[in-house]
C-alpha cells in the first residue's frame, strides 16, 4: 500500500464503476496512438475471489481486460488480436489474491507481454499484437468489474492507472532498469521500414512506367515519304512497278512480286509485257482434247504437238530420233505403236525412274512400272499410307486382339496393350495382376482386389477412406488433442491418459512425478519443481509456484527467500526485532519492554489470539508475533468447513466457516450462458467460453 494515496474497498454485488465521457475517450485515444501500454494497480484482493482489475468490454465480451483469479491463482490478460474478432487469453500463474498488498504492472509492448509483481519481473511472453482500434460500438471501460454484474473484484484497489508509451512500469517502480529498444519500439521501427519499402516499390513501378512512355515518345517520328523514279509517294501509299507491288512505310520502300491467280492448265504461257502466265487454247483431234504444248504419237514414227488450238504433226526419222542400242541387230525387236526398236533384258529402273519413295520400280520388256509398297496405295508414282486400324482383318486391315489398341504408323500399324495388360506377342496382350506385386497404389491398411485390366482398393475393418488413403477409426474420437493411431487406440497428448484421452494426468502426485504413461515418446517426464516451490496441476499440464515466504527469481526461475523484515511484510510488534528465516521470519525480544504480540493492520493482536478475515473465509492466528492466515476448505460430506494445518506455517485454529466461503453445488440454482441466454447450466456443470473453462457454482460464473 502506498501512503497518502486513497484506497477503495470493493464489496457486494451492486456497484457500477464505469469510466465514461471524456475520461473514456482519453484512455481509448492513448491506446490508439501507441503500440505500448501498461496497466498499473496497487491492490489487496480477497482469497478465492476472481475479479477484473481493468476492462474494456461490450456486454459480456472482453476487448481488453486484466483479471486476477483467486480460484486458480493466476493473472489473466484477455484481448482481441489485431485483425481478429475472437477474444484470446494469456495466463500467468501467480497467487495475487492472498489478502496481502501487491503492486501489479502488466505491460504490453508490440508482440510482448510482461508481468511484474511488487517490482519483480515474473513473466515475459510473446503474443499476437492486441487490436488498438477501440472504435467498436457500445465499448465501455470498467474498473474492478467487467460489466455491471460479472467478474466483480473484491478487496481494496488503490491507484489503477493506464500508462501509454514504453517503460510504463517505471511509473510504479522507478528503480528498475529500462530496456532499449522495447519490443513495441522495435515493431514500430519494422513498420516504418516496411512503409519505406512499400513507397520505394511504388516509386520503382512509376519510374518503369515513365520510362516506357518516354521510349514511346522518342519512337514517335513525323511521317516520312518515299521517293522512287522521280515520284514522291506518301507514307503508307502502294503502287505497282513492273511485276512488283511496292509500298512506302516510314520512308522505306518495300517491293514484292505481284500475286497471280492459279492457271488451270498444264502448260501456261507468260506473254511479253505481262506479269502472270495464261492458258492458251486446247486442240481437238478425233474426239480427244489436248492441252497447249501437249505431245503425242498418233502412229509409228509420227509426233504431234498442240500449239494454241492448232495441232502440228511431223514425221520422225528413226535413224536420227532413236538412241543407239547395246545389242546386235538380229537381237533387236519392234513393238507395235513404237517407232524405235528395243533390246531384250534392259534394266530401265537403273537408268532413272519417277516412282514414289514408298513404291518399288519393276522392269518390263520395253519400259519400267511402279507399284506401291505394302501399307501404301496409289498408282506407284504417288503412294499414300493405308490406315489399317480402320478395318479389322484381311490384307489391308489390322489383326490386333480385343485387349489391345491399334495405332497406325507410316506404312504399318502397332498393337498397344491396354492399361492393366502386358505384351504376349505382336498382336496380343495378357492381364496383369497388380495385387501380386507392388505396382498397385493401395494403402498399407487396405486390401487390393484384382479386376480385369485394373484393381480396386478397400480399407480394412477399423479404418476408413477410399482405399488409397486409410485412417484408423476411434469410436467417439480422441479428446484433448489426442490422435487416433490404430483402430480404437488413441495416442494421447502430454498430460492426458485414458482410452479416449479423457482423463487428466495429475503430474503433481508423487507417483506421477516420473510418469511413463505419456503417449507420445518424444515427451519426457516432467521435471520436479525447484526447491521451495509447489506443484499446481492444470488440465493437461502443471506449473510451479513458489511457496509462501518465497518468490521467483527473474533470471534463474528459482524460488528465493523473501526477507519479510527488510521489505516490511512481517507482523512483529514495533517493540520486537524481526529476524528473517528461510521461508518466513520470527520475532525476538531484546529488552524487557518487548511484546511478542502481532502488529496487524495498525493494531496489536495478543499472542495466541485468533480472528477471522474476508467474511469468515479466512482464519488468522498470532503466535509469538507471527500472524498466519489459512483459507477454509470444504468437507463436502458434512458441509462443514475446517481450516487445515499447513506443515510450512504456524498452526491456525480450526473454525467452521460460512457456507458462502466455499463453492458447492445447489441443485435449485442454475447459470445462464454469457451470450446465449436461452442456454442454462445446472450448479456444478462446466462449459467453455472464450478459451476459458467456466463452472456454475451457486448460480455464479467462476472462471
């Protein structure tokens, strides 16, 4: 407690400590301007109370809240992450609700949250940066409660402050060192660098666009004309020169030959002064038409030629027109219709032929002939490929079996095996049993069944899937993050056990300190808590808190003794001398005028006297100047509440506490869900809300 500062005791369920108007706007503006802020408070909270210290909320929903839970001995930061909508929670194990004065500082700097208690840094966590919009409709600011009815703080609050900017905890603890830079300052520096990078990128894009436009401007010249044979032609003009078509493009002349229509005759003629050949007249002789320039022999040793509609015939002199023969005159022979004689056995194909490349040249008595090869068809001078796959069987068809596919190739065809078959010969394929080898794609937990040309996969009993991917089935599923690793067998996450991972492992029990029933082999048994620390079990885990009289060292995480005499936490009478002990203190008299009574909240309590606190929920006793208090516990079978004797504290007297001090089930009462008001819970039931486990106890929400 800070002297000369007003403190407020908060009790009861009917209060409304809401910050409104200009004060609310000033607080919201402070948080909007800076990514760093600190919530400071000096407080004394009643044991077993779960209450809010400071909260920005709208209805039941938290937007930014600092809460202390005496039921679970932890400090919580509730917040909405930037860019998100669902509330998140960061939990710091610490017993703040112990009926003693504490100085609390919870600092948020960018993506880092730091908790300090009594000017001692306890935790530093990385969290998603909280949202700092603070413009949601119906957003309200409360002190000592979340709203008018929920999470009411019970105890004494002094100087609750909201500090904007870095190192806000120095306002409460000026003797602490300050970090440089803070996480928030570093995040601001990162944001500045990112903004500069974005500006540079945008400027680079604009520069590229400007350079492109400048290049187009430089290429945009004035129109250039062309000069040819004393004539000036404008840019884009076309004209004909001789048998060429010319054009002017940007001052350059390009000429190409004139395109001519196709002449529909064998021997077109190009007349002088013309660019395109034309067809001359045909000749008609004995009912037969002959093209211009076409020659033929109407009889032996005579030759006729058609010339522009006139047939011109001349006699051929065999002595002059016929080539010399390689055989003797008696061996020479004549052929009807031919002017020249022939020799037997002449290889005409070797003298040159005009057969197609896919044809064979064959010698005759007086000439050669051409025949298309197998797989081709035509007159021998021109041969085209035959598509054997169009017809089955015969000389021109294919002979592939039904389990193959005919594929045409040049001059032939091939029979390809269908999928699921392998080749037996050139025309036939046989089925492949994919299930025998490793060629199938079935999952290891599936059965392979062979089918004609293929196969099917089916997951085995206890698995589900399409056969190519099978996963084990655990009826009801695996709870608490467990994984189904085989049929009806769950591999539990660390901290849980059971057939469906439904049971929490109490790591704090002696036999569980070196537990070996953790499902995942990568998880080792938890380490025992350090000396002078107590183990606190949580669902799926545990944590260690320092015992009474000790505090966590910020660097070593070990529990160090608290010197109550130096820090003023002792209860010795002013006439006695306080002597620090390991985990506690004792009072010693050095003169005859000394008293071994207890000095408790400004008054002397007689040695051996006992009294109650917090409405009878705690019982305190004075023993030789040392005042100790203990929380009442419930004996559910008798509904009596007695104070246990701790081995680390001086004994406190046994007393019956009021029933309201301990949570108990009352079937007549029920609780409503925080948002879905039509949903109710019986006393003793639990549910999950905003990442917190809620429990209905005597129609009051406890978290």
